[in-house]
């Protein structure tokens, strides 16, 4: 699934649409990709001379990839964050990196969905965490 297809699932648009592509690899699991080009708005001040993708942006990218897993349940609703838990940052993500994300649905009770995500750069774990969403009518 490329960016235009992802836009049909989540309301994010540039510059907040962070995932380049997401592929569902099982009923409860997806793989996504976040490419850091180096000209993103959040790198301008984080940190000058030593650009590092902020942790909150890494969490947002994983959450966007997780939403692809619940695409068939969205049905005109908007996915809103309801929780971020057990997040751990292990390695930095920098300009030029591609973060590969593996996302899994761990529990659901409509309208709430509970997922976990792991982000890797060059096969090394950079970030992991649990994310929950509520599907809300506009």
C-alpha cells in the first residue's frame, strides 16, 4: 500500500504523513517504511548540527502504520490515539535512514484497538512500544 492508498485510511497529510508504504503481511501484522530524507520540518531544531528524529515522531510513524491493520474497521471513523505505553528508544534515527516498522494488533474491543510496533534501522531495533486507538465518528 503506497501513500495515496494510506491517505484513504488515515486523515494525515504532508508534512504529517510519515509512512511511505505499509503492507499487511498477516491478518494482525503489517510492515511499514518511514524514510528520513533530511529536510523534514522536525529536524530543523532537533538538533542543529546533529539531526535526530524526535521520539514522538517515531511513535507517530509507527502508529500510522498500525492504522493500516484496522483499515477494514475504520468505516468512516477517525483513529485517535488513546494511549502510548512501554515505549523504549534504543538507537537514533537520522537523515538518510529508513525505519522498517513491524506492527501487530494485540487486542481489540471496538471501538478500541491495541497494537504494538517495533522500528528497525539496518536490522537494529531503534524503538518499540504499544499504541492504542479509538475509532471516533466525525
